[in-house]
C-alpha cells in the first residue's frame, strides 16, 4: 500500500486539503468548508495509508488539529513564518499551498510550530485575555487623565484616577457633558478591573502549578501573574534546544541583519511570542527597581544606549536565567546572572 501525506491550507471560512504520495504525485485535493465532519469524511478513504497531516498554523487552528488528533490522525503544525516559497513561481493559489505543505512534510523539511496541550490551552488563553483587558483599562485611564489635564491643568497618576469617586468628578468639571464622559470612563475602568480580578482568581484556582512556577517566583521582579504567564506560555521547556532559541522566541534578541559589520536590513522582529516578550519587559522593570545587581547592569547598558535598549537587555538576561531555572529545576541566582 502506497503511503500518502496531506497538507491543509486553512482560512477563516474554508480550507483546502492536498494529498501527495511518497513520490510527490498528487493523489487528491479538495476545497471544503471549515467543518470537521467534512474534513474527516474527505480524508476517510485515505486514512489506512495516510501517515501524517500538516496543518497551517493560522489563528483558528485549534478545532481542526484537535479534531484530527481525536480521530486518530498524526498532525504536524506548520509554521508559516518559516516556510520558504520558491520565488520563481508566477502563480500560486490555495490548492498549490496545500500541496506545498504536503510536499515539505513528505521531504521532512516542514518548519513546525508547537501544538500546545489542549488540557492547558484554555487557562493560557485566559491569561492572554487578562493582558488584553489590562491594555483596554490603561487606555481608559489615559483618556481620563488627558481630559483632566486638558480641562483643569491637573496631573493625576493612574492609581489616583482608578480610585476617583463620582462625587469628586462632579466637583472636578463644570460642564455636565464632561462629567458624563468622565463617569463613563470610570464605569469602564471599574468593570475591566473586576474582570481582571476575576480572571486572576480563576487562573490561580485552575492552573496546574508546576515546580517551575515556584522556582520562577524566586526571580526578583516575577510575581504570581508573570510567573504563571511564563509557565503557561512556555509549556514544555525542552522544545527549545538552546537558551538562544528560547530568548529569540521571547523576542528578547535584537532583530537585524549584518554583513561585514554593516547593517543590511531587519529580520522578522515579530517572530516569537509577544506575551513572553511583555512578561520579561515587565520583569525587567521590576527587577531594576528591587535588585541592586540588576540595577547596576541596567545602568551600564543605559550609559551606552537608551532606556528601551537597556530594558530590553535586562529582559534578555532574565529570559536566559528563567530558561535554566525551568530546564534544570534550580532557583534563581543573581550572582551567577550578573557576575
């Protein structure tokens, strides 16, 4: 029986399945709706000889990867950012893309993404929603701050703005329209604040806290939320072959292309995990305030560059430290890091 492999080019409202045999000959291709039953029905005749399926890692890959695995298929998640297309082609379409995924799988050259365990994925995504709500609350706080400064010439900190009471708003503004706007801002800030607290309580009760979490808390600047974010976003630390791979995934490495000491362009700076990038920047900001050795390291970098690059350099240091903490199951040692 001739073995075959399949590639799935996934979109928001449809997908294309392409199937090749081991010699690279097309066995079949079909455009389908985003419906698991339709996909499994099309693949069913090929199942006895179908070795693996490559699925493009789009924002909506969960349902098809989980569904195929539940139906007994071996699935690989393709990393579209690392896939090289042949530039000599004049025309490509979804059918060609699906067959190209299958061909790379057949040749064992498919750049793969990480299929995060389904059991922990919902809790990780809950933390991501928390980050989104925090950003939305910050936008509301800044909006109210600017309105107060614009109309009254007063500068209130974010902490003060979050705790402003409605009766103070009545005294702060003469215009009923400004009072109305400010109260609506405050209502949204309070609502988002409650949602953030509820998410934090839910995550703490549901997250299966591993030993890595307790060890991450030994890092200066890493508290419960940052520790859980790092732990949940990383998943299995062994998927990173070296510390450099991990720090690059965390977007803590400068993205540039050099030749003969000259800058020749930028690489893809968005490659990696933006949530880990945020976590290590936050950890760096706290660490330089409360760890003398981290503060000295930051000041040395600041003397040669600027605040953004100095903070990024410290975040890179902390990301590398956490890699060894999670891999070797050891507590944080600032002496080793900043020696």
